[in-house]
């Protein structure tokens, strides 16, 4: 048969199912393309989650470094606020408060490392372990204040931090948009440029020698051990018996005696409202002669007082549940005290910095339709005043 006839016969034959049409994409290649897109999208989501967690740790680190917050100066008093609610007793918070230099710098350095590692994607895997274990220890130590409002500022976040660290570890965080990936690729290229060195092929996803299951198992085991360490720390220290008055304070102590009375115009009034102190420890006594009330904003947690307690008629109280007539709040000193009506409240504060600090009452007692913004609320000399510390 002539060649031309053979060609025509072949060209005119019907196409079989195995013959792809020109320009068509096979199901196998289409599936591979879709799978690759899903993987890239998943990888980007993991990296965005990693960077978001890093930003949260940056915010925590900024709080530590911001001078007005006086993190290092107030560390002892803040640690003592956990004493009344610490799972296992107040022994460990008191120990932390007695060694503020070590513990404050430990927390600051770990926080700074996590902020840097998660944001830049540097030593991401190590950061997942460190962050998870760090949160587990703090969660165990502060667990007693979980059901107290406002409680510890980070207590509610720790379980979420642990969960996110686990997700980042399993999801392979650090494989893109990170210094880890840049270092890996740069090092591989450097080795490839050396003719005497045989470089293995770069894997598409940097997961290391350990399997994901093995890494996750180590993470879970380490988190449980960290929580056990936290619980062990707080139960290993002996309980301190509650006293019937303010904690003993060594050295010179200042005393401020205040009272709440009804002024001739019918307004409740703190007296004195403006006073001057020196840095150091101050024992405040507030005699509230106003009628007993029940502010809807409570139960309220005492903040900033030595030991995290105030003494109402001589009894130590960390959470004031009822009969709150007024309050004594100094935000710049992280101080919140609640005064029951027809009662004497006493508390001790360690003031470590100078300046002028505004105090005010947050319990509404205005005479108009709006109890928060009508007199005597926000009226100098009645429900607000200043503390000058020299």
C-alpha cells in the first residue's frame, strides 16, 4: 500500500479514549495541581497563624518594656496577688515575690524570645516547644484564678497558646515566610556551589528527620510534664497561715487614714482626698460610714495590695462579693480596693516610684440620672483626688 494511503488511513481513524485532545489537561495533572494549591494555601495559613501568635507575644513583651507599667518594680506585688487563689496555697507566689530579679527576668527573656522566634520564623520548632511548655507552667501556677474575675491577665490565654503551638508544630510552621526557610535554602545553595560536596535534593517541605507524629507526641508529653512541674512548684511550698491583720512590714512605714462621710450637701465624700507620701510601704485605713450597699459590678478582686488582700474589719479578703459601697482605685499603681459600707478596710501598698497619681471611686453614686457622670462622681475632693509621691 502506498505510504500516502497509509497516512490517510491512520489520520482518518477515530481517536481512542487514551488519546488526549490537543491542549487538554489530564485528570492526574489536574488533581496534582489542585493538591499543590491546597498545600500552598494551608502552608500560608499556618505561617499567618505563626506571625499572629508572634504579634501577641510582641504585645506582651512591649508591656514588659514600657516604662510606665513598671513591670520590674511592681513584679513582687503582682506576684503576691496570686497568693490567695494559687492552687496549692500561697507559698510559691510568696517565693516568687521574694526573688523578683530572677523570675521577672526569666519571664521577660522567654517572652522576648517567643516574640522574636514566632514573628520572624526563627527556630520555629523550638519556639513551639518552649511556648507550649512555658504556657503550661504558668497555666498550672495560675489555675486557681481562672474562675476569678478579673483574675490573672494571661490565665485565659494560656490554653489557647498551647493549642496554637501544637497546631503550628503539626502544620510545619516555618517552611515559608520565615528565616528558617531562608537559612535552609541559603545553606543548601552554598553546599551545592561546592563541587566536592554532594548535596541531597531539597525536600519541598522542610519537616526534618522526625515524623509529625513523633514531634506531636513529644509536644504532648512535654506539655503534661510542664503542667505537672507547675503544680509541683505550687504544692511544694508550705502554706502560710492567714493573719488577722495586714502583713508585717519591716522598715519605716507610712500610714494614711481616710474616711467616707456624707457631706452637708448630701454627697458622699472621701477625706482627705489629696495627700503626699514618700516612696515605700504605706498602710491605708478607710473607715466607710456610708450605708451598706451592693454594687452590681462585684464580686471584685483586690489588686495591688500587699499579699493581694485587703482586711475588712480585720478579716483578710481577696474577693469582695457584696456590700460594696465605694472603691479606691489608682490605675497607674495597679491598685483596686473595695470598701463595704459601715466597715473599716485596711491594706498595705508598696509604692516604688514617684509622681502624681489620680485615684477615683468606680462604684456609681451620682445624684442625677446617670450615676457615673453626675456629681459627686468625678468631682475633685469627693470621689476622686490625687496622691503625690516624692
